[in-house]
């Protein structure tokens, strides 16, 4: 059951902040493709279960300045949408793209998720579930979808009285101020520790051209790839790596091969790490590490060095070592949005590559009602990025992988138009990199 007094936490506040500062909505999407029609009753049942599950949250604004917004169960249930006009078998990606780009989600006054389906002209069916990243991270969204598809929703919480809510907001002001102060202290400690560390400094990156110059249209290019999970694992082992290390190598290598950076320039790779535990009902429970990759990746080469680099980053995270900026997140709750936006967009800290491995899931992820999907894909993007303004949501390449049964599927988003002018160039670049590693694949 969703706790009515759970506040938006630091990871949640990132997505709340970009909405307030830039008017962006970061949307996640699960896509199922079926070789048969999924009946309306199965979708209606799943929709009803989603309505009592963890995605059906809404943000309740605080009555006291500085207090954090809190979560409550949403009384609104969006209708499941079933398109009547079939799409061509080659139009699946365009249909899913359109839903990801245009679905209207509102965490305060509307719904934070939507379930939609469409038949295909060859007798198949496609289902899309979209939700705001604000209300769920990748693993949280997949868990909510599985719970709904298998009738495992939760019960509605009892709403707070107005008086209790005001008192709770007043108490939260003290919590926010305390967290901000502690965060500043930890950031200073982290900064001092980094200057006295005897280890070699991370390789420096040259200043990039502004993203609005490299991506004037602010349009995301997409490629979705499916491979045999067993084959992928075999290729990874052959090159002394793991499934996740090969994933990092392929995406970073594709960006390098596109001429995005000089050969001697390090690629900054961001790798999300799930911190979700059993029974964890947080909206976002993800931390992350960054690695600077230079000569550790060559197409078809040995993955030992990259594996060691990533292992060291995971060990630092497990030991509680975080960049100073991470400790300053609580300040977002006390500083004006304009100030936070200026700080957040300064410098050159955005990763060139982001690789998010959601993990391995059982066959229940592919089932809706009595139907089993032939493929499942996951991805995310930001709505509302204005090409006339300077700010952009991402850089280089971002990718999300999910393994269901013996199929590994990863979606790749290209944000830098100077590296990938269009979707065809992106697909060609990903295909070439996979060929160089000897990976047999299918691009949707």
C-alpha cells in the first residue's frame, strides 16, 4: 500500500525540478508486440489493476513553503485506449514513438500513466504503457506492469486530513533544512577527499560545443534491437566480459565510431544502479556511477579493462563515495528554481553515453491476460524540449536494456545530430558495431 505520508525524495525531485524549470515531462515506455490480437477484456483488467497499483500516484503540493510535495493515491483512473485502425507491421516503431512523444500525463491534476493498444495489419497487436519517470524508475515500472498483468495491485490508502497534512508539512520544513545542511557538509568533505586522493585523476574532457548547436531540431532518433540472450552472453564471455559490460562497450563504441569525439578523447559513460529492495515502494530508487572510457573499448576486443573500470566504480558507490554534486541535491528544495537551473546547466558534466540495464525478468513480463508477447522493449524520453531554447535533455547516446526469457532487447536514443543525423544513420551505426562484435541481431 502506498504510504500517504511518503514525500518526494531526492531522486524524484530531479524529475519534479526539470518539469518546473524547463517544462519537460520525462516519460518512460514499455512496449509489447504480439503475434495475435490481445482482447479488450485483458487490457481492461490490466488497466483496472494499474489503477490500484504503484503507478497511480499523484503529487500533492505542500501548504507550507520549502516543504516537499508528498505522494498520494490518485482518485482518477485513465481509460485504456484501443485504436481501431490497424497499423502496418513496419509501423510499430512510429506508432510507439508517437505515443511516447505526445501522451499527456499530469502528476498533479491528471493521470501519471496510460495503457494503449493497436492491432497490426498482419493480425498482431502492440501494447504501450507510458508513465512519468517522476512516479517510477525502470524497475519500478516493470514491477508495476507485472503486478497489474497478474492481478497483483495494491489497495488504496486512506487520505490525510487537512489539519494533519499542514502539521506534517511544517515538520517537513525542518527535515528539508537539516538535509540541505548535511548535504553541504558532505559535499565539502567529498571535495576535500577528492583533492587529497593519491590515485590518478580522471582523464579530462575537452569542452563540447553547446548541445543546442549539435542538436538544433531537438528530436530524438531511435533504434530498437533484439538479440538472443544466450548468444549475447557467449559473445561477452568470449571477450572476457559480462552481459552488462558488453552492453556498455557496444553503445560507447557506436558513439565513438560515429565520430562524435576525437580518438584520444574519453567518453563519459553514466550507468544507473538500482537500489530497490523487496517491498520498496519508492518512486525512484536508483543511484548511478560514471566511468571515463578511452582505450578500454575497441570493437571486437578484450573487455577486461572496461570490466575492471566499471567494477571500481561500483565499489566506490557501495562504499558511499559520491561526487560532491550528488550531496547537494537537497538544496533543490530550498533554493529558487532559477538558481538551481543555472547551476545544473553550467559546466560539462553530462554523460556522453547512458546505459541502463533493467535486468533479467521472468516470462510473466511478456504476458497480458492469456497472451504472450514476442518482444518487450523499454525506453524513455523527455517531452517539451523546445528547439528554440538552449537546454537539451540528453547528449550522445542513451540506451535501456531488458531481458525477458531468452531475448535481450535494448532501445537506443540518439540526441546528438552531429553524430547521427537521422534514425537510419543510428540504425546503421548500431548494426555496424554489433557486427564488429560478432553479435547476430534484429533491428525493429
